[in-house]
């Protein structure tokens, strides 16, 4: 009997045991998706890198009407784009955005990110304890950073955060699509203002690029969504991982230079969502020795690949001094490697180089079992993170 996603997970920090079983027996296995459609699940590390780098697997399908859906998400639910234009459109998009998200430009933001981190922690220190680290720090920091980088008014944060939450909803595709349309309308309005009064920000760059107004607005909306949503959950889960491993937390407090290693382990182990990345075979392709036919769906589990025993010895252990080996695929791999990786690293390295130095006795204010995951959210994450010190 084919296994069906999502698989049962016992707690926030561990992956479902099903992934370990599949890696050992069928790293490319036939499963049923969240909506019951057939698909191939890629759970192994090498198999995931192969799938993500193979140009014959894309987001578009040769038979989109009959292709399996991964979920009812409007973002990652089913096929997108047209086969004839997908690759050229993707390459053009990366050419437009790569300069804006270059490692050098992101590195230049480090002092400002440090300033924002310090300011938020100053405010937290003045609040009565316990405090919700999620609402008071994990959420506002990435929003502040992305607003400054993109050129989005920070006072609009409640509006676009609500839209982002609804865009990523599972279970209500009509509402999610309406939110996506509203986000496109919102970012389109900002781009129109930037054309009239450009500034030193990414949206001003987008406003003058060779793209239609609708294409630019959709791209801008995607940047605003992805630019803060995933970083929020990595901060939350990074805190949980360090608190669940006090010897590693103590090592970080004693040696702040371990912040970079902490971030890479967090990116490898944090699993706020089990959704997986959807791909479709555009022609016959073999992944991990398994033949995938045109139009068939492939779900790549980044979280499982990052815990593959063949790539990472003792893969479930959180270890800041893990020997340098295979790089994790937390930002993807190949031509679809996340364009915002440098930005996320700057934010996370600043956070974890500062947070436990500022609050070395930081601790959960409730048992770990009482921390709640966000239900029906594409990107997963937490509803809150009550802490004290």
C-alpha cells in the first residue's frame, strides 16, 4: 500500500520516521500526495541533488490538466508556467535579481541588521516575562530587513503579513488565490510609485526591468512573501534546537565564532514544514535508478535529504562542531538554489551571534510539548514561542 503524505511526526524537532525508512529502502518511492494523487517522493540526499539539478524536471508539466497535485496550495500545489517558456523565464528572472541579492550587497547590510537585532532585543528586555519571542523578535526582524531591502513601507507590515499568511494556507485554495491576487495588486502599486520616484532598493530595480507590469508585480509579491516567511521559522526553530541541546548552546555562548556553524546546522536540521518541492518530468528521466515518465509528479524532500545517513554521520544530532563534509540542501541545489540565501545567512548569523550572548539564560517558559505548530500552513512554523531568562 502506498504511503500518503503528510506522514506522522512525533514532535516539532524530529522528522517522521517514515523518511528514515524510505531512505533505507526506497530513496525514490511511489507515494500519494496530500490530496491523494500519485507521485514519486525523493527522500535521499544524492537523489535530491540529482532531481533538483536535472533540467528535465521542472515546475511545468507536458500535461498540466492531468498531472498530479501535491496539495491544494496555490504556490506549490501543482504545475506552473509553460514548458516552452519556463526555462527562459527562470533564467531571465535570476539575471534580473542576482545583482540585487549578491553576497557582497547582503554583507554590506550586516551592520544595519545588527542594529535592528539589538533594537528588538532592547525592547524585549523591557517587557514583563515571559515574552513571546516569535511575535516580539522572530517575526518583526525579517520583516524589517525585507522592507528596507525591497523598499516596502514598514507601516504596511500588518497588511502584507496577513496576505502572506493566507497565500501559504493549505485547505482553502480560493482564499489563498484571493490573497495572492491582492498581494500582486499591492506590490504592483508600489512598483508604479517606484517608477515615478525610484530609490536605492530592489523594487526600484524591478520597476525599471524589462518585464510586463503584471510579471514584475507577481515577482515582487513572491519576493515579499519568501523574503520574510521562511526566515521567521528558521529563527524559531533555531532557538528550539539550541534550547533542546544545552551543551551546544553553552558552546555557542562561550565561543560566538560558532554562530556560522550554528546557522548551517539549523538550516540543515530545522523542519518547520514537510511539504516538499514539487517537480514534473517534462520528458523521460531517471532519478536514483527509478524511471519517471513525462507528466509524473516528483516531490523532493529537502528536510529528509538533509538527514540522510549516507551524507551526514549521525544525522539527527545537532552538532556545532560537525566535521565539514557534504553541504546541506536547505537552500536547494543547482539552478534553483535560493537567490536569497546570502540574505538569510546574514540575518541568521547576526541573530545567533547575538541572542544567547545577550540572554545566556534564555529558556522556554512552557514545556516543549506545549509549543504549537502553525496548522495548515505551507511554510509551517510556530504560533508562538514563550520564553524567559
